[in-house]
């Protein structure tokens, strides 16, 4: 991809607006909001946003940015005209592109910030291209498809001094902050074990790649949709949703939901990189004693166990379960009390007690739920205005204020936090994908050396130290001339 010299177009435009205002007012400097009247937001106090991915989640992301009152949607980009139709109708003045590279090359001087709401496999190249131009970025979860990509985006955010946020809105909610206050007050003692679970996938997984290819819809640029992924012929029932179950594009149930569900314990306990990972996965049998082998796709269910070092204390055992698998019900929970929200949840076990929450960290509870000491813990952690619903506006305000501002330092999920969280999430997928590595035997059949072992992880160096074959999944090879540009 062609790289542009980093710039700060918002500053040049604001300088122009300030100069124009000063000239019009003679020697009297009148605040712009006074000229506009009550409730007026000056153009110099707004950002121009370009949306990469304008349909589905992209549509809602763009709408939420606009609702903040501090963002104008100036540009839209989507490889599928069908998906972009509603956003184009709502923002008719926004210029439309299919290729984000064309948009950034031609319009970067007029863009302040970029939202990335596309399939996982293209997040990193799109976000990096924007950051290299000095643009603030909001990227949907998971931050990236690969561990390496997450590390590179985290470093780039600091290098280019841009405002960043991942789309795990629960990180702006009151629930996770209340759990932090309880934990800091010692209500459950020292954490020893975490259990997270989800009922996803809610799309097909553990199946064979479709044998029949068809012509892509005329409104869809299939080659652009593939982006960094290997070339395949178009198949039905992949776009716009079910790509999540295929490794070339998605990151499975773990990638889809763990940035929401793992985030509360990750923040409450101040976790860093895991030190090891192991897993078991659900099987699909295509015949009697004939286990299906579908390495292109994610399994129907999985149970991942991570270990996190806790200096001077016992390691924290961290469990992730998907596909409907759930942990054992805590004894402290009544027989008719719901665990989590039923399909998803988190339980943190400590030396003195336990606490539980639902998806996004909502409905935090101490166990047993009859405990009243939680009400006595003071609220010491600042809340985000409108909680998880304020996640978007929080980022927009930080973009207006700039890198290093008070608003910047209050962000819930900047890449400095979202990057390591995403790496931990994807470490689970490293174990899951290693499960299907196989080598042929001389006399027929296969060995599966990645099964029944644990992966020992060197986080700072992004490397599995005891099973080198797993490292192929740390950083995938992009198709053709696609590149992160680092």
C-alpha cells in the first residue's frame, strides 16, 4: 500500500477557521460558540470522520459517532454497495469509496479520524494505514486477527501520537468499575481463578468449507473484501456474517466475544501476557469413529485454560468456554439464581470470596448475592458519562482534545489496554489452532502433536517456546502486496 506522510489536517483546518473568524471580527476575538448561540458547536470543535465499513456494525458505529454532536461523517467506505446503502442515505453529503486506500490517499488532508468496522482479517492494515497518516482510529473488536498485528497497532498508536479506542463498549460501563472497587477493597481477597463463558458461536462452525463456488454479487468487490486473506472463489452464506467461523477471516467465538467478556477480569486484576495456554475442543463426527477434520474453520466449541503470573502470589488460572460449555455452578449461588446472564458470564474466585457479572461487565454481584458489604465500598473510580453508551462519545471527545489531553488519558480502551487484552484473547486461538496441526505417519494416518500439551508463551517476544509449529499462527502471511507497512 502506498504510504502518505503523517499529517494533522485538523490543526490546519482549525487554524484556518480561527484566522477567518479573527479577520471577520476585526481586532475583537469573539468565542466561536458565542457567535453561534447556545448549543452551537463550532466547526473547529468537531472532527471529520471517515468510516471504513459502513454497513452492519459499521453503520451503528458511524451513527453513534455522529450522535456525539462532535463528529461529522465526511466519508464512507465499503466494499459492498448493498451494505452501505443505509449509511449513504443517512449521510448523503459523505463522499463514498469502495477501496479505503483510495479514500485515504485522496482525502487524508480532510480527515481527522477513522472508524474500522470490517471483518477481523483486515482490521490491522486499515487501522495502520490511517494511523500512519496521523489519523485517530476507532477499531471494532477484536482489535486484530493476529497477535503480531495487535502488538504493531499498540506500538503505532504511541509512535504516531493518535487517539485510539477498541469497540468493546463494556469497558466504559459502570459494572467493571464497581468490580474494581470491590476487588481493591479486598472483598474477595486475592484472585486465584477466573471463568468466562459464552453461548456463541451463533453462526456455523466446525463444518467443511463449501465445495460449490458461485459468482459474487455485482455490488460486492470480492477481491477487496478478501484483502489480506488468501484468494478463494466466492461461496454463498459467507458474507456478511458467517465469515466469523473461518480462520482466514474471523477469530471464532473467542475473538467475537472475549474482548467483551474477558475485559472485566483483565482490568480488575491488572493482567498482562499469559505465560501458558492449553485447550480442548468439540468434535464433529462425519461417520462412525470418523472425526471430521476441518482446519479451515473454528471448532463448534472449545475450553481454553490460560495461566497468568501473579508476582509473589499464586498464578491466576483463567478459563474460557464457548459453544454452550459453562463452568461448575458456584455453591454460593442459589438454585434458582441465574449464573451470569444465562448464556454468557464471568466468575472471579478469590481467597475470601467470589464475584460475578454478565456480558460487558453489567450486573456485577458479590456471591452469595445476599452480601451487603459491597454497598459500603465507596465509588472511587470515575465513571464514563452515559456508561457503556458513552464509549463512542468518549473517544470523539478525546479526538477533539488531542493526544495527551485529559480526555485522552481517561479513555476506557485505548490500544495500550486493548492491544494486550487482544493478544491474550488470541493466545487462546493459538492453542485452538495448534490442536489441528497434524503430521503424516509413515504407515498411514496422522499424529497430532499439538493435542494434549500446553503452550509455553514468551509474551514480550511473541513466541511459543516449546512447540514451534504453533508460531505460524502468531503472524500470518498476507496475500500479494498487502502489508502493514512496518
